[in-house]
C-alpha cells in the first residue's frame, strides 16, 4: 500500500511539473511567435491578433470566431482606433469565408479602405488592398499590384503574407503562359511557408507547383510531388484537396489507381468529369458496356449542373463508347452535338486566350524594359570603369616615365658629382703641391741670401720653380668653382646664418670644409697663418659658436643639410 502511495505521489509531482512546462511553453509561443507584423497595441491584443490571423490563414473558422469575440472584448475596454479598424478587417475576412453577404460587400471594403490611413496604418491598409483589391483579369496592372504587395510584406519581414502574394503572382504567370517564372515564385513561397510553420498552405502551394511543372512538360517531377501530396496526412484531411491531387495524378500523370480512389471518394455524388474519366478508362480496358453507362451518367450530371464544358466532354466520351458498341447513329448524333457546343464555348475561350497572350506579351515587354535598364546601367558602369582604367594606365605611364627621367637625371647628377669630387680632390692635391713648391722657392731664396755668391744654377732652379707655380695659379680659383658647383647651397646657408659673411669668409670656410689646415689655407691664399687664425675666429663669432665648439663640425653640418 505504501509503495502504491509513493508511486501515485511521484506521478502527481511529475504531472504537475509537466503541466507547468507545457503551460510555460504555450505562453512563450503565444508571446514570441508573431509571423504577422501587426503594430503592437498591448500584449493581450497582440497575442489575440496573432491567434486570430493564424486561424484565418489556416481557414479555421470556428476558432477564428472565438478569437474575434475575445479581441472585440479587449477593444471594448481599450477603445483603440487601430484595433477597431483591425476588427472591421477581420469581420470582413470571416464573413467572406462563411459566405455571409450581409457582412461582406464591395461597399464595406471600399468604406474600410477610406477609413484606413495608408501612412498611419500602412500594414493594415496593405492587407486590405492585397486581399480585396484584386483585379478580375490577369493583366499588367495586376502584375504590378502583386509585385508591390510582395515587396511591402517582404520589407516588413512578414513571411506568411509575402508567400500569399507570391502564390498569387505565380498563378498570374502560370495563367499567362510563363510556367518557369511561376515555378520559381512557387518555390520561394514554399520555403517561406515551411519556415513559418504553415505546412498546410505549403502543401496547397505544391499543387500549384505540380501544375506549372506539367505545363512545362516535366511530368516526372510533377508526378513525384503529387504522389507525395496524395500520401500526406494534411492533404487527406481535406477531401476537396485530396480529390484535386487524385484528379491531376490521373489526368496529367496517367495514374489509373488515382481514378479509382477518386471515384470511391466521391461515392454517390460523383462529378461529371470523373464519370467521363471512368468511361474513357473502361473503354481503353475493353469494358464497352460499363463505358457507355458512365458516359451517359456524365452527360446527365453535367446537364443537371448546367456545366456546358463538362457536358461537351461527356458527349465526346459517349460518342466514343457508342461507336465502340456499334451504335453509329447515336454516336454520330452525340459527336455532332459535342462539336457544336465546343464551337460555342471555344468562341468565349478564344477571347480569354487572346487576352492571356496579350498580357503575357505586355509582361515580357515590361521584363525586357527592366533588363534593358539594368543592361544600360551595367554598360554605363563598364564605360566608367574602362575610362578609369585608361586614366590609370595613362597616369601610370606618365608617372613611370617621370620616375625613369628622374632616375636618369639622378644618375647623371651622381656621375657629375663623382666627377667634380674627383676634380676637386685633384685640384686640392695640386694646390698642396703648389704650396710645397712655394716653400721650396722660399727656402732657395733664403739660401741665396745667406751666401755671398749667386750660383747661376740656383737662379735657374728658382726660375723654373716660379714658372711651374705660374702654370698653377688658376688652381685656387678652379677649386672654388668646383666646390661651389658641388655645394651650391653652402654659401647661401652661411648668408642665411649671418648677412655679415664676406666672400673671403666664405672662401676660407670652403677650404676648412674640405679639411685643409691653417698652413695650407695661408699658403693657398698667400697670407700669413696668423691671418687665417683671425679669419677662423671671425667665422666662429659670426656663426655664434660657443667656446669649445668645433668650427669644422659646424661648417660640415651646414654643408650636409638636405
């Protein structure tokens, strides 16, 4: 007994926990799942709106009416203008599905559209416009209207309404003989419906896809889709849709077993076309007597329903069956009546075909215009790109030539600089040699002064030395010219430092920069070394050098500044 009590206690606890989780999950689903993008009013109104819209979308009228009453009660407390308009819209939708003509009319639709501000209540306005603004004819205006609806609902992220607009657009393209375009659109709608959890609507849409595939001649894929639908629990729960699937499986895919299932589903209330199909099938199987009976029944049902299309089809089947039975007179009479009726019906259908062809042509023109506009845009972009490419190439060539020219110029300047540097070195060496010669002459003169007699050989040597010195009198000026050429900014920088620099100061500074000592500078300029020291002191003063600072370093820094 205690064991049983413990068992029931645990079971009750487990049940309570499970119910809590289920309740929480339901609340979360109702709160979070919002496939229809209505403007938020409050949590309760938003939740009821979603539930009501879901029920209508699934054609669940019983729950739709319950949710409508609950939403109406909420608005009686809120008195919200948008919610009131929303309720008017839902009332129209329920009345349309119930076939209630009092609460559904063109006048009521027009009145609701006038009351709904397209800017303030854009979602509601577009819902009304999409569902009740449909044109009867499949034309370009309807194509534009449906495209506009698709773009609006897609921009709102409303998958169910986007898919519905896509299905309508696909139906239009299918009816104006653009099945490939229709298939592409049906596939997009299918993915949206499946992702949103609307499997029933996705199944119905696949019927449209199968029909479009049959038009293109792809019966293999169409048969596969229809067979999957025929086995689907969702389709079998909807007898009307199940019969449509079976009808297509037999007519378009030649599945004989589908006809038997269809005939069994209809029972005593068979349609004229189903009786006609059965008559043709039995005739092909050689069962002539049964074929005649089904054909006669098909003609009778069509006549009762005043369905002249089915009546004509039934007459053709009856003519074939009677002919096979040997009653040629009755067969001819049925055939003649069928031909006359077909001609009358054909005149009306011909107008529809012409209208569909014209619509298809207009849509093709519109698509071509869009493609042309797109091509023109791409062409303009390509032209701009080509021009930019040409400009880039020309710029690259100009820059390359300029760089090449600068490189060549730089190379020539380097060669010239090296040449001048070598010449400057040679000049400096020559000046050093000249200085040595002058020293030799000076010593020789001192020796002559010291001796009592003048030797002709010594005088001759002195004359030769002086002659050599004369040949090099221009070395000093050559040095200055070369130094100025290789260091054109040096003199300018000295002047910028201090305007008081003289030409002599600049010449002495140039010698110092090349590394000549005071003695060499004195010999080169023909002055005493003490004068060079005084000149160096003047340079330091004019440069503003502190005590201990190197004059050579300061001058080299000036010479090396870029």
